C-alpha cells in the first residue's frame, strides 16, 4: 500500500513547499510529481537508504532529486 504524501502546513494554513512546487515550470513539476509518486510514495522513509533521501534528525527527512537523475526534455 502506498504511503500518503503530506506537505508541512504552518499556523496560518500556508504550505510553503507546495507553493514552491506550484511555482516550478511545467516540466520540473511533472518530473517532481512522478518522483513523489513513483519513489517517495512507494518507499516512504526507507528512501533514506537510497540516493533519494536522507534522515535529518528529529523526525525530519529530506527527499531529493539530482539533476543528473532527471531525464532530458
């Protein structure tokens, strides 16, 4: 069963990361959406054992894509 992806929401109801994603150009937004669905949503925090993730501590995790892993347009 896939993991549910949630974005941080501050006290005012703003979701800064989601707002940043929405500001990306269409190609980058599609690549990120696919990576979120195909990698992060399937692996959850075990992504930290791969080049796509890192445990930062305090219950905080990083999900990252490297430009060399993104297919050309």
